C-alpha cells in the first residue's frame, strides 16, 4: 500500500540551506523531510530576497519534474508531497558535486568565452562544480573531481554525465511542452545507501534552470532576480501555472 501523509511526522532539524530546511522523519531513518523556503539568493547568497509562496511554487514545480522524469525512467529521491511547501524524500549519500548541463551559452559562461548570450551549442556541455560554499562552488575537471574524491573512479564520473544528459533530454520535452527553451540547469545526485543506486536529488526549479520563452526570449527564471529585471514572482508563478496545466494530469 502506498504511504500516506499521515504516516509521517516531522522530526528534528538537520540542516538549513539557502532554499530549504531538512528534517528527520520520525521512525523513518531512511527518509528526509524537506521544507522549501520563500527566500531567493544569488551570487552564493551575497544577494538576498524573497517572495510570498515561493516555497510552495518551487515545491510544486520540483514535484511535477520528478514525477515526469520517473515516467521516463529517471529515478529521483522524491517520495511524496506534504502540506503546501514540503516533501518527503529518500535519504541519500550525497555526492559533493553539482552537475551543470548547458544547451545554450548564457550568463557567466557566455561572458567568459566572449560568446553572445543565446549562442546554441552543437551538443550539450556537461560540467562539474565542487559543492563547497566557502570556495564559491568552483568548476572542476574530471581529474580534480577524482583528486577531491567526489567519486572514487572515472566510470562514476561517466555515469554522472550519462545521467545528467538523460535528465536533459527529458527536461527539454517537459519545458518545451509549455513553450520554454531549457538553456541550462544545475542538478545534484546521491546514492541510495542500501542499493548504491545513483538517484537525482535536490530540486529542479526556476532557481536552478535557465528558461527562456521560445518566441519572445523573455527570461523566466532566477536571472530576473540576479539581473534586477523585475516580475520575479510573476515569472515563477507563470511557469508553475503552465506546467500544472500541461502535465499535472499526466503524471
């Protein structure tokens, strides 16, 4: 029988990050209770803001994404939603790396190589960033990832790249279904302590993706906050509404 919300009770606070609070789940040591916050941060939390119900919007978007990915054979840590802005997820052994996939050059990467923002790539670019706030999450090569023991061997880095490209393929369809181009995104992975299986974790929201309107090229993501473009709340809510209309009944 599938679990119900009443089967779970929030336990002690484990960790509070920029966008979420993590709690234990009483009597379920293999699970985590995640609470999505209303806060907005950029540039490693040097810029801060918020808007009402952001946590609920991002929780719903993440849930839709993970359920759609599951239909396509991509497993994540998601178990179920609880309340307005919370989720129950599997407790994983997280890898200390962020995986970024770029379909189009934008932001700092376009600036770094002096490409015009919006330049499409012939094939997706996959990059690793060491997850360490005090170092500003620096880019790392495969060899550096092995030196830092993010994983133990090259085959695991290759597995991460394959998994990220699988996610990319599905997300292009997912966001394309509401007229948005997936420019780039950041994801995290962890391993199930029992099976060792690699699972997608964290979140996929306008906080972690660049999403551009296919026709107008309007930015519909956290760049609106980073660049002081305005209408941040309206853009997130529009993405949320469109995704629910397109996919809610199908996942």
